[in-house]
C-alpha cells in the first residue's frame, strides 16, 4: 500500500476537490503508479484531519474522472495505464491565444473542478430548465440583482434596472460604443491602451485621441486640454491595474476625471476588468459621476475567460434598456448558464473565494517575477496578472516577445497597445500563462539573462 498523502496547504476551495486534484497531480508526476493501492479512506481522513465523508467524496470524484478504481474489500487503486494516460491527456489545455492577458489556471485554484461542481449544482436546482431558454435582453432579473450585489463594494447600492448583463467585457464595450458614438466621433485614451478598445474604434470608425506621456492611465489635466481643443464624445479609462502599464489611479485622480467629464458633457467608459483583484478596491469613477459613466466589470481576469459574463452599470433605466437592445442585436444574450453560474457563486460566496484565491496566486507569481527582474525597471502591481517590462534601446521587442512565448510566457510588444506613432520599447508579460511558479521562475531567469546580454540558461518549454 502506498504512503501517499495529499498536500492541502495551498488549497482554497472545497477539500474533497483539493484531494482529488492532488491525486491527479501525483499520478501525472509518477509518484503514484498504475496499480498502486491507496490508503483506506478512514485512515486517510484521520491523517489529513478531515471527516470520512470528505475523503469519500474525493475518491468518488477521482473515480468519476477515471483516475482510480475500486475493488471491493481490497480498496481503491490507481487505474490501468491506458485509462490513466487517456484521462490525463484530456486534461491538457488546448492551444491558447498567447497574445491575450491570461489569468492563472494553476492546479491549486481548482478551476475546472469548481466549474464542474458549480454546473452540477446549478442544473439540479428547481427551475433549472428555464436557464436553458432565451433570456430577456440585458439579462434575467436574478442575474442583474446578483450583478448589483457584486458591484456594490465599488459603486455603492445599485437598482437592478441600472445593471445590464453582457457576454464579456468586449461585447459590453462594443455595444456601448455603438450606442453612444457615431463614425468620426473622438474618444480619448492613453498613449497606451487596451487593444480591445483599438479594435472597436477601427470597426466603428472612431477616432482615438491619445493623451501625452507613457506613464499609464488618464491624466485629468491632459483630458481637460483635449476636451477644449477637440470636443471628444467619450473617454476610455481602465482605472485599476491598467493594461498594459499596471497603473492604478488614486481616488483624487478618479474624482478629477469625473469632474472633467461632468464639465464637458463627456461620457466615461470605465473598463474595470481588474477591479475585483485589489484586496482594498478604490471607489469607481461611476460612483462619483453615475450620470456620465458606463462601468464595465467582467469576470474574465478575476475568475476565468471561460465565464463570459460582464456586468455593466449604466447611468439610468432608459440607458439599460437601450444597451440591452444593442447586446441583443449583437449576440442575443450573455450565455445563460454562465450568467446563472456567476449568480449562484455570488449568492453562496464562492465567487469571492475564487477571486481571493486568484489574488493570492497573482501575489505569489509577482513575488517570483519581481524577485528576479527587480533591477530591470519592471512595472508591476502585486495583485495584477500582468507586468510591464521596458527593454534596452535597440532591443527588438517583437522578437523578444516571440522568444518568451516560445518558452511558455504570454508576452506582447508595446505596438499592440499604442495609439501613438512611436511606442516605448517595452513588452507586457502575462504572469498567469506559465503552468506554475517553477515554470514562471525559469522564464524569469531567462529574461534576466537575455537582458544582461547572455543567451540564458538551458530551459525546457513550459
């Protein structure tokens, strides 16, 4: 009989899922081999300090995944080689878009298990069949109520008719721009801005007015000057953990942006993609200027891109109905099961737990990266899933980013974010893309070696 015992030290989710995940990891690493006998459930429960029911649920989950099999009184065993190889192969993620800002999917987060358990619970609740039908434009009432609850810490109390449910932040951003703006209208952005905003502007024929400077974020004085000169219709701002620069605007700067918008009749499109991640979030611009602000809060970066849900706080009831109609015209509705799962997780506290686990994972990854690259001008927020790395003059940023992508780190050159002709020589690094902290550390050491003018240590693809 094996002496295997799961390490639950970094687990933040249900213990039975953590045990099942640890079992899968042990099989994948070779510590547990096909045919190995597992400890009796009662003994394992005693050793790790949980009740017998928890271990029983964990073993049932492992059997459901095809990892182990029971043999009557002989107990449970690791499954035969072919079955195990097939199961583990199915867990290998498909090809991903290495130019996106990928949030962590580390095994310790148990995201796949959480989704599976969440959907099982959801579809077993009374009335679940209604979630398999078309939903009203702008989101079903339970989902808008859940969205209002989720937004409350940053926006204050919201009526449900001021919340619209969209199919992710990009869907929300496109619908808002289509609703508010016409071809030729000007939108103020930073000199470096979210590529999704650039894509929307190109699609709808909007003019982007870049603010001077490369420090990141929206400068209120620069915004005031552009409003006087060009009379733009809107300003696009990512106030928390700006993508790509990681800058977070302080409360005073947010208030000044709100004041400029009110003074000039400017719409504020507040993209708060990372607003869930700070342990101590700042009040949103929408809280100061609710009549001028369209606040977008998605769950892609704080939970998973697979959860295609964004909550939009709109200035009023009429705007909510109009935005719902735009979303309906584009994609009919947010995915109903995604929206229902998010509502369920908000209601039972699971979403807050997942975000806390994601925040902790981001902190751990930041510590690894900053520990190696602190001397290279790295700009990073400890709770953000990305960092901004300046490169020496003459370094080919596109080639540099391509090298990092080959080694498992999603990296993008500054050109993708630029709204000016001469962007800084820098790359955005996505800390969530490496499989674990060890893989991130290896790539960080490679970056350090490359910046120091050497070829770097031998490194396996991760």
